[in-house]
C-alpha cells in the first residue's frame, strides 16, 4: 500500500465533472483575466467568511504583501510575528522595508504565544502578523486586546486555515486583513498559485485592489507603485467548483484527526495536536511531535507512507533574516518544535483502510 501525504489526483477524480465544466466555460469565453468567475468567487468567499470585501490576488504571499503595503509600512517600522512558519510570513515584512520581530510560540498550538507579545513592543511597533498554523486558529482574544490597547493593527495569515473558526467566527475577519492561499495543497486549493485578501475596511480593500492592478484604477494613469498580482480566471473557476465541497472535506479531515487522536494516544512519546476550547481546527496538517522524529519518518517512508516536516528550520536561523530581524526573548519552544514535528497523511478522501495502515505502522515502529 502506498499512501501519499496528499492525493490531489483522487480529489480531482471525485469532482472531475464539475471542475471540467467550470474550466470549459472559461475556455469558451476566453476571458482569462478578471473574468466573471473571479468576481463570483470574491463574492462567495466574502459571504463565507463574513467580511465586506474579498480581493483575489496571484498568491498567498502576495495576499500578505499587498495587505502590508496597504497599511503603508516604512523602513524602521516593526511587525511582531512568529519564526515557526513558512518564509512568506516574514519575507513580506522585509519587502516593505520594515523589521520582523520574532517571538516564541505556544508549544501546545504551534501558534504565536500571546504572553510573548507585550515584551516585544517598542515605539516602532506598528502591528502583529499572526499565523493560524496547520489550520488551528491562533488564540485571538488576548492578541486583539493587546493590539487595541497599543493602537496596533492585526493581519491574519490564513494560508493554511480556510474554514477555521475562532469562537464561531471564521478566521480572516478578526484583523484589519486576512491573507489566504489557494496553493494546491490547501484545504481550498487551485490548480496553481492563487490567493485572496479579506477585509471589512473599505480603504484597505480599495488599496489592495489597486496594488494588485499595477497601482491604479486607470491602468494607463496609475496612482501607486503596485504589482501585477491578479487571480486568473482559470484558478477562480477551479476554486468555485471546490468551494461547494470545502466544508465536507474539512469535516472529513476532522474525523480523520479524531481517529488519529483515539488510536495514537499513549503510543511511545507521541504528542498529538490539541484543539483548545473555542477553536475549530481544519487540520490542513495533522502534526505530531516526537523526539524520534527522523527515525519515525524514515520508517514510514520505507513503508511507502508520505510525511512532511513543517518546518525544519525556524526563520530566525535562515540567512535571509540574519542581521535584519529582531528576536525578542528566547525562542526555545520554536526551536524544540522544529526538531520534533512530523505531519501525517490527512487527505480528506483518505480511506479508513489507508488510515488504519498508517496507524498500525506507527504502532509497529514504537513496538
């Protein structure tokens, strides 16, 4: 039996007819840029998230970058964030000329630890860029309270968290902006790169849309220094076809996660992911921890089971951030997590037999 970390071929086969129909409509219209499917997707996602505006862009990275640029960051400004995430989260801060300030994570959630934020504040702090890692919402209430008290904005990196909820509200509506990725491996993934900015702030929405279109409402008389960052119509068509299934697929992921929790509890030194009260985890990844991570991964690979390490090298150890970022306090939990995490298959269409094989092999490793 061979079990990949994610089986996109199976996902396509399951709804092939609907995706093919959506793609065919685009091909017939030949409206590949800003076709009607883009507008429809923006409207449906805004309604799904409960926000006023949703602006499709070229990638999740651009969703973060354009959100930051819309807030007019400048050199010398600081943004508090986490080092336990994909490089895009912090590289966009550097792109604006601002400085990322790394604080430690909560070891139970892998998300930014709210208690570490206040000690990191300076007169240069402009905002907090938090991440809902692996599909688990960050603990938003204390973070939002800090932001309000100190006059800071909050941007949510929702790249892995489409459909996740905090206290019954969708992520992406709590901060001044939310940044989503439609990379193929996400819970709602396209057939290539794509992203979206969510916001209920009219000024941010207008500026992000202008920035995505070279910086102007009139393409021959631009106002801002912008980008060519549009969500193309083909991606929008694919996403519209998948959007109807995303809630069911998330439920499937949660069911699989519950089975892992039940069957792997107490096995070896495994630490299983938690879902704190008020958090609705979408399990874009099911990430365990073990001090025998590398040995376990090799064993599972030998048994044709796909796994991944997200993330083996924290951002503050990566060369690009050396001497142009700031670390506040010890990042001991971040570094410990980087040496212990391993993500298991949690494809929404994973069969019970396939999951049982994964579980049995993990038990076999520890026996």
